């Protein structure tokens, strides 16, 4: 079984790495197979670049970029569509 973590974000460059590392560590300690789906709600900071770097290090991480600001609920459903 694979657990899918869907996280929407908007201008969270200061928090994304810590969030990812903390959740990943918990999953690894508990021997849980996982995937992360990060959905960018049109951030204007360097959040997208940070998630791209995470994607390069971890093949279990996916990035979805939206074409404009949709809001958390719509971004979450976009993540569900890509599971």
C-alpha cells in the first residue's frame, strides 16, 4: 500500500523543505511506502524551485503547477486527480 500526501502551497518557500523532511522521516521510520504530490497554487516566491529540487532528490515527489490562483480546495482536487 502506498500513502499519498497531497499538499497545496502558496508562497511557502520557508516551510516546504522542513515539512517534506519531517513527514518523510516519519513515513520511513514506520516503513510506509509513500508519494508526495505538491500542488503549487501560483506561488510568486521560490516555492516552485524548492519543490523541483525535492523532486530531483526523491522520485516519489510530484509537482503540479496551476495556471492561476484557484484556492486550496481546487488544488487539493487537482492532486487527487494525479494520484
